[in-house]
């Protein structure tokens, strides 16, 4: 197993001694982390104003380095403007005169012990405290130099690498050179050599690595890292600066208690705003979010298996068909407009509104049994749809090994059905779709259900209003929206209303998994599934463990 799975050495509960902190004599106390994190190193200067300070072991400390009687404690602390000297406050606060307020900065704290033996004891105690948190020690870092605004190299070099070095993490950095290169690397990877994988890229690399590991092993862990200057204010997440890199994701490995030899992996994409909505108040820059992963705060996350025949795609965020998928994918032709292309193309799609024939089947969650019409059971338990004679478009033949999704039997479940036509079908695993869109306000990270947002008949003026209300989730209260939770879902996509020669696009986690004839780039090869035959989605409750703010 990797270093992260090794049993940590026993940690002293407390340690106290009079030593020097940054040259000033002080009474210093180290409290070891308890189960679930925590731990503090606190000091009070013995002379002068008797200033106090403290650092959180799990949230602030990066690494420890001893030289003789000196112990250098490397930390990442909050910086706030304050006139008149320097004050170290609890919670890793560093208040410096003339400094810029907000954010975090790397800072070293020097502990000077009276003897070499005392310095060694402090260094060992601090290192044991950090080791007890299960932090990774060996990483593979994949950098996509072509993704987004082509700034992944700079993000890694300027923001991530200094933290890795300060934390004493060994790593190998490799750049991807072409599409599916990350998947090739992951397929050949010796999993036991690393405690984790860091992807500095757009969504594409994340998807490649995620689904590769979903095929090879049977569980996942991850963290989502989004743009600089993203933070929570009150109850809503905000972005103050343009996104430079869509996500910086970390995939970690740890031993799965129930699966013995199998490592446990993870993946994340645009979940950050869902994490922030649940309670984070820190500055969500790439470095801070790397520290979230480094600290190891976790929570369970459902993973959905999207199946068609022998093909499986693992979804952790959303699946869409109709209006949302069309806007997400077809707006790529206006990529030169930046993020405003989505608003622009959404307006075009409202003006020239499409509807699609089709139907959806689902097993409702408790409390949602009144939605739809009852129907006969569908295909028994995890039926594989025969798509040999029904394929539309070009699909990639995939050879699957290992985990194939949950084995779920709905023999005694009551399936229900809603007939189209549909303007939009949108399934979500987390509340937020982006920084300004709360698609599924009732979604929970690990409730075993998928939230479904359906729009059938809807006037164009009402649809425009729904788009504006999506920023706070109030769109689901509209009479034009059907909002429910399901345990299982089956989509039977059809052709466009009044244009039977053209189909639609099915998008999952930002990737096209199926597209019909006459759609954007429909002649390109490479879709994972066929458009037309049914797609089935089942939920694996809590399969992933998401690293998130506490």
C-alpha cells in the first residue's frame, strides 16, 4: 500500500515547554489531534505584551524541518490588515501592519529549544501529529498545458508546487500531450507507488482519470478545486475574478475497510460551490483547496452508474438531455466569447425552443410516489439493453474490468413513468451546477437518491424567468417544473418535435456520452453510448468520499 495507508505512530496527547517562538521566549503547548482532526500548537510570550498565538495542526501546518536546536514550522495562515506591529492570533491568523486583508499566506515559525534533544522531541511530536491525519506522501501530478486558458502550468508552478515542497510531499509531474493521454497514463499506473493523483486541468482530464479508475477499482475519493477569489459570503458562493482554470482536482487512495486489498479512489469536478454552500467560509483559491485535501476532511458522496448495454459511465455530478445539454455543448462554437457564451446561447435556444419526444421511468424516493403514472416493472434487476440494432451515431467499444456499478434489484419496487415531449431533463447529484446555478436545492451528497428536474410544456417567457431564478434554486417551485428524487432512472430519448430527422445530446459531467443525428459535431467518432436506446442510472450510496471544507 502507499504511504498514506500506513499506520501512524502513537501521538502524545499534550506537550508543553518554555522555548522561543520567532526569537521571543514563550510558553508553548502542543495538543495532538483527536479523532476527526483538530490539534493545536499554542504559545504565549513570556515577556513584553504577552502576545498569544496558535496554529491548527490539521488546517494550518504544512511541514516541519529541524536543524540543530531550531525547528522550522511551515504553515499556511490567514492574513489580515492591522496597524501597529505584528500579532499572531488563534486559528492561524497573521495580522501584519500594512498588509492586504483577506486570503492566506505561507509563513514560517521558528521554534528554538534549549537543547538538541528538546528540539528533536518537538520536531518528532509535530510530525507525528501531522502523520496521524493520514496525509498523502507520494503523488502523481498530471498537468494539461492546453486546457482552459492554458494556465495549468503556471497554476502548478506558482501556487501548488510551493505548498507541495513545504509539506514535504514527493511527487512526479507529467504533462498530457493529447486527448485520452491521461487515461493511458492511468491505465498503466502502478497504483501502489502513489498515495494520490493530482490533476491540474479542465474537466476533460478529470473525466478520463475518474472513469479509468472506476473501471479498475471499486470505490473513490476526491476533492474539487475551483477558481481563485471564490469564497462564501452569507449563504451564496461568489466569484470576484474570471475563472482561469476550471478545476484543480485531487484523487486520493486509501485502504477500503470492507474491501481488503482494493485501494479506494476518488474524483471531483465542479462540486466546490456545493461544498461552500454547506458551510465553508475560507478563500477558495487553488492553494487553499489543496490544503483542504491535505488536511483530509471528508464526507461521503453518491456515485451514479449510467449504463447502456455493456457500456458504463460513472457520473458524480449531473446528467442532462434537452435544453441544458444543448446549451452546454452547442455553445462551444462560441467559446471565443468566454463564459458569457452560455448566457448568449441560452437566449438563442429560448427564442428557438426545442422539444424532444421521449419518456422517463423512475423508482421514486419516499415521499415522491405521486409523481408520474404507475407502469409495469422494467427489465428486472439491472437489465442490460440490447443496442446492437438500434445504435445511432458512432460509439467507442470499451472493454470493462473490475467494478461495474451497484447490483440493485427493483423487483418489488413500483416504477413510474412520465411521457414527453420534454424541454429539458436534468439529473443532479449535488445542489450546485456552477458558481451561479443551484440546479437541485434539495440534493444531498450521500442520500442514495438523484434529484430530477423536468420541464415539459413551458412558455418562452416563463423559461427565461426560470433561468434567472436558478441562481437561488427557486426555479423548482415553478408550476412548469417537476422536481423529485429517485432511486433509479431510465431515459428513453427520442427525436425533436416537428423535426424527426434530428436527435438530441446527452451530457454527463460535462462530457457528451451520446448524440443523435443532426446534432452539433454528430459526425465525429468517440461517443461512449448510442442515442436512441435507453440509458439506465442507478445510485451507489456513499461510494465516493469527497474531501471538502469541514
